[in-house]
């Protein structure tokens, strides 16, 4: 396993830890602004505290700096809260931002999804206005080409602000976590994820291992698109779309290609007792210090302070 792949897996595994903002966590109808920082320029100030306070994108052309779990971007766009075939959830988080490529992709995917029987997308977290680390939740989603899409079908009405902030996402996995819940899983779920994975700009899709198992079983396996769908901790309420670095973005650090094959024969680890029922450590590990600006690409300082 390469260092970049290991780093990505380690960062994404952090989503399973307590305290991570997930699809089912409620937002706020009346969010309060964060208080100003006493010394934002101090080298020890966590990068998440800085990027988490930015409320709008920087001007100028879109540019990506760094890796999915350690970077930022300029020239972002916000996905409109409502579209013909999508609705943005948890708008109080202000995480409906991305590069123009991501916004365009979500808009196109939402239209194409209706052709496979999906009524429309409920779009969860994308990125902050200028990317970077988030105060709560994701380790990735930092460079504007990651997006979470709920596995709950869009309802047949425009949801109110309260509904968007407080409606719970649907858990697609059985309580024992060994398979999907047949009471909520449908053939259209398979078609939606398959459609997404078949798009050439998609680098990865992350789902709960039980969902990967269902996709393998119900599709018959063998599809090249399945190699892009990777099991990951959590992800039982939504699926995570990751796009490849766009052409011309030389400072965007790409991820290793997914392994060959459909990935349907090596799921045993995810259903092992140590994963499903991990024993607490005898000694609680010390929390890692938060990432500071020094850990990010140097260009992110300019992105943070740009008009």
C-alpha cells in the first residue's frame, strides 16, 4: 500500500469515530456565527478553526491545492439549494461548495438519476467555501471534489428549512451490520450508485461494507464500475462521491487508481469481529493535535486571506 493510499484510508476511518458530523446529525434553523479568534495568525491555530469561519468563496479562477484530506481550493461555487432534481440538506453547515467541476457533476448526475428511477438527489456535505479542514466531521472533503449524497430518495415536495435541518437520513444497514436492511433497500439504490460509478470523472465511491456486499450480489459482480465502489467505515446513510483531479490542475494531488477487479471477493475483513465489535484499547490513545496551516500546501494561506 502506498503512503498516499494509507493516508487516505486513515483519514477516512476517522469518520467512524464519535463526534463526527454525519448525515443523520441535525443542523440548525438559526445557526449562530462562530466567535472571532483571539489570535488567528498564531502558528498553533488549528486550520479547521480558520477555514471553518470563512463564509464565502474566494474570487478568481478555480484552483485546487493539495490532497483530498490535506488541501484547499480557490474560485469555488455553491450548489444552489434547489434544483430541478436535487435539494441541499443541512444548509446551516454551509458545506454546499465545490469546484465548478463538482457543482456541474452534481447537477448532471441529478438529471441522469431520474432516468434510472431515482426521484432526485438529497445532497449532503460537499466542501466549505474555500475547502480546508472542517471543525466537525470529515477528514477529507477539503479540495472541492468530494460530495455526500443521501441514500434517502428526494421527496415529492420542496422541503422546508426545518425539514432540511432536522429530517433524519435513512440507515440502509441492518442492526447487526452484516447486510443491508431489505425494508429500505431497493433496486433503484443499486442503479443510482452504478450510474454514479460509471461516470468517467468519478475516482472513488465510498459505502458501508454491507452496501458493497449488496451491490456485488444484486449486480452479479464483475462490473468494472464496482472496482470504484470501496467499503469504508460508516457510510450507511449516504454514499461519498470522489472525483478525480480535473485536467490542468497540476497542484491537485491524485489518489492511486483503485485495485483491479470488482472487489467483491475480499470483504471478509469488514465483517470480522474486530471491525464490527472492536474491543476498547486498554490505554486510551492520545488525541492527535489538530492540523495547522503549516501542514497544508503553502498556497492555502493565500487562499484563506484572498478577497
